[in-house]
C-alpha cells in the first residue's frame, strides 16, 4: 500500500525507551561527563548486570526543527509570563538489556484498543519501577516512557448506527456547522490544520482532492483511524461521501513514528516549526502514566509532551488534545512529584494552553460516555459515538469505505477542531485576524451546550457555532463603541488617548436636533470643541455619540453617564451617577455616527467643583453587546477603558479668561489607585501661546512622594505649604514620579496666565496634566482656553 507509506518503513520494535529530564545541576554533570546518565541508570538499578543504557538528546540535533531556538525566543517575547521549556535538558534513554515492550508494538496495526484492554496495555514492571527510582534522584526532574500505543478510539462493533453527520446540526444536537457555512470563512478557508497520529489513507476518494500532505514521520499504522479523523474535518464538498465540518481548510498530517523511533514531543515540535499563529494542531494520541504505568491518559501527562504543547500555545498555535479513553477522573490524578497537575482548583495545576476534549453520547441531552476521561481540565465535549465519516481497510487500503459508527474521544476531538477552524475562518474574514489559543478556548466554551448532568459528567460544554457567531467574540453581532479619540476605529485595545473622548458632549442648553448638529453629515463629526463651560447649579444637557462596527444593528441601546471632580485619574470609587439615556432607534452598522437623545443633568445635581473642571465616563450597552463589569482592581481598571470600546472617558473644561492678563487658578486632583499603593508618573503637556506662564502648585507631601526637584521655593496658601513647579506652556514637562497612597486624592492647582494680546485674539488653546502607570497613560485632565465675552 505505497500510498500510505510515502517514506521508508518504520523502524522495527526494539528495547524500551524513556524520556529523562535532568535538573540544571544534573544537566551540567552530563555535559561534563557523557556517561553520567548511564551511571544514574545503573545506580537506580543497583548495578543490575546486563543493562546497557544508550543516551541521546530527546530532540536530536540532526532532526531538531530548524528554527526551534528562534521560535522559543519568539514565544518568550510574546508571552513573557510563560515558563517556556528548555529541551536541551531532555534525553532519550534506550534501555538495552531490559525486557522489550514488543508485545504492545507487535499488536496488529488494525487493532483499535478499548479501555477494557487496559490490563494488557501497561508498561512492563521493570520499566515502571525504574521510572519511579529515577524520579527519586536529586538530579532528575522528570521521567516517563517513550512507548507507542493505539490512538484514542473505541471499538465500534457494539455501537448503534445514527443519522449521518448529525454532529453538523443545530444545538443542542450538534455544533451547528451548517449555520457557520453561511458566513465568509465558516467553511475553514484560510485556516491550517495539522493532525498528529500514526497513519492515514490520504488517497481516500473523499479526501484526495483536499490535497492533504505529510509533514514528516512514517505513515505507519492505524490508517483507518487517521482516515476517519480527517474525514470529520476535511471531506471534500462534492457529489460523493459526506462533507467535512471545514471542507475549505488546509489539512496536513504528521506522524509520531520518527526516524529515531516513536517520539511524541519531537513530533509536536516539528509540527510547531511548520505552523504559524492561528493554526490548529490536533493531538490524536494517548500516553502511559509514569506513576501506574497504565495507558489511556492524555499526552500531556508526560512532561516532555507538556513542554512541547506549552511552546506551541505560546506561539499562538491552538492545540486540541483528546482527553482519552481510560474513564479516569483527571482531577484525582497525582504525578510522581505528588502534584494534582490536571485539577484546576489546586495550586498544582499546570496550564499548557491546550483545549482538552471529552466524549459524549450522540443523542441530546448529551451524557458523558463511560470511557471518557473527565474532570475540571476537560474544556469541551462532542459526539463520541455514531460519527459518520470516511474509513479504510488497514490491510488493503480501500479508498471508498465509510462508517457511521466512528467513536471515542478520537471522534470527538476532530469535531472540536472543526468548530475551532470555523471560528478562526470567520474571524479572519470578518475581523482580519485570528484568535490566540486561550481566546479561542474561551470562545468555544462560552454559551455552549451543557452536558446532561454537568456536575457529574465534568466534560465541559459542546461549542455552539451559532451562539459564537451571533455573540460578541466574532462581532457579527452589534459592536457598539464610543470613540476615545478622533480616529479611534473601535478596535481594542485602544492605541491612543483614553481620556479625551470627542463623543461625550456637555451643553448649557438643550439642542433641538442633536443628530443634525453633532451626528453623521453634520460637519462636526470630528470636532472636539462641541462642549461648553459647565456652570454649577444650572441645568445642563449631555449627548453621547456612538458608532457600530458590528454585523447587525444595535437594538435597545442605552448609555449610562457618570461624573467626577476634575482629577488626573478617575477610578470608579470617585464616580457619581448622572443617569441613563435610551436611544429610540437602532444604531446602524457601517460606523454611522449616531447621537443619543438629551440626558438631563439637573442643576441641583451639578456641584460647584471649582474652575478646575469635571470628568465624565460613558458606558454603552445593547442586547447583544452588553456593558462590561465594573473593575475591582486597578490593573483591571487600566484595561477597562482601553479594552472595552463601549466605555469612554472625558476629562475637561472650557475656561474663558475673565480678566486681561490675569492668572487663572484651576483645581486638579492627583489620585492614587483604589486597591493598593502604586507608582505613578505625572507630566504636563501644553499648547498655549508664546509668552504664557504655567505652574503647578503641589502639596509638600505629594511633591516629596513624586521626587519633585525645582528651583522654586515653597509657598504658603490657605491650605498650607505647597511646592511651585514651573511647566512648559507649549511643550512637555515632567513633574515627577513616585508611589501614591491607596485611595488618596491630593488637591493641586494649575495656575495659567496667557498674555493680554493673545487673549484678545480668536483661537483656542489647551493644557493637560497626564498621569501614567507602568509606562501607560491612565489618566488625563484637559483644559481648553478661549477668548472670553468681556475681551
């Protein structure tokens, strides 16, 4: 069957092998003495005669993916919090002289084992005992077997037939792939999928036109299994057979049977080296547990595999991992170090970034099938029985077989890959980008179909593509936004100023037709000078402008507005509610600038905050694009405005000088974070006319905290001593940097004097005080100065 063996035959079965990870100290010793690991093995074996370990790198240099070091460096740069692996400390140890595992390797390639065979599919006692003894050594960080076994399918002989491809149907029956096909990209176009397992029939009549290619490794075993997996995802949309969930996706395959032997970690790394951000890697494999030696565990139970998966995730490659078919409770699993690595509720949990898949019944309500592994680590589920797909004969390579009883987590995982690829294709077509692995996992697990009894099934939810497409992630639903600055297109995070929205407009009197004056076609779309001076004790009118960059009109839109006294930083603890206004009509798609009706701000609620000005926050919500939850920590607040485009902030006042050449004193609060003492910097930015004078009068305590150094002497005002800080009137001037107490608000005064001849001219000028945290501008208070009526 040459079509299934494009490379030379796989190496024959040999003695057992293990993967060994050394500690930094152990790795140094191995570098100094190439016999160090062999001596460790003999020490662990108590000098047992006949055992001659052969030691090589787990990822051999001559087979190591060509840019692996560069890819790891790139991953570290894109995910600085990731604890990325160092594969130099991993070694492959061939246990020459120990009992061979050939009893497993010699199983017919046509066999598809079930959990009932678990007594046979286990590591030899000698190998398991050696793994345990090695793990106790100080120089060894991790150790597990390198041993092939069947992929995670179930013997389908006792499974009933079902309606063909019901997994494509609408929820709750299936994932609603048919709905996704109605959107550009929903058929998987522009999405790359790689299937990792042991063999396939790539010449099947309903796969051949898909152009699926082998990246590397030997197409060696379990051809029917791989053929069935590919069919679920990639069957060609034609007049024969069925149709894949994403028939326009680009499919490739990669085998765990390598030139140096069976090696899952090396296979994942080679796949990574041939993939890019937004691609999807399917792991159709199971693993032996290093603790008990039993089979049917997720591949990430082995640390080398986990490290490889973690690297793939850090590079933006979505890894879909079968939970596998042992019927195990993953939450209860404890590794050789005594850690509950799969239990998300414990501090031991290890996050690889993969999306893990369980198996359910085909009929709704879907219950967990008895053999599916389960627990908090399992993110999603799909059908694990009665799956209609392509098939082949493992001995003859028949190219026109089909089955409607493929099953197991092997059958569930390609359904999840299909859903993920549909989401990535639609996102790429509608948004111009693809999601990261954790974003995609969150999307797949949001608003999905729950299992029959979630508390005991513990296999997550089945993705519902219609709910995803209509929801906020894909943005084919409405996507309301209020601009943070002129030129803001609504993308998050915001890349410009986040405290100077042109779309929060405050007027002294009502406007008869706000849409005509402020909205689309008014000529004022990009004006930042529409607001008027706020006068304490007088009625005012507030108008909010909105745009919709989503795929459908925003119905039942409401905007809630808050105010706060003038401050460089206005966290939620300083907000006071003004009110909520409802738009009478839908906000249309296509970014049509739409103005809200008047929101009344009664004079009785307009406080006298002084000439320093006011700050405003506007939050928009609609049926399918709800407002975000108010932040409870300062880092969350920093992202609240910049990462939520339906939130906007405006800190301003318009100041009209009342005396020729007089100094104007403007109150400004400098606030600390509301959750903890944090380090901030403060600066002034001016665009005042030549000859203007600007200074900031800072309380002595705040000046010392900011490390203010100035040649000006301290001065007294009615509140006590202040430090006078001169500022550049038409440029940038640093004020200081330091730790501000939690919840503090230090009252300062900005003193501005504009020359008489400039006041009498037409024009408008600005001055800003900007507050930054960790290099990010988090607050800004802006004053606009214009010619007064008495000049």
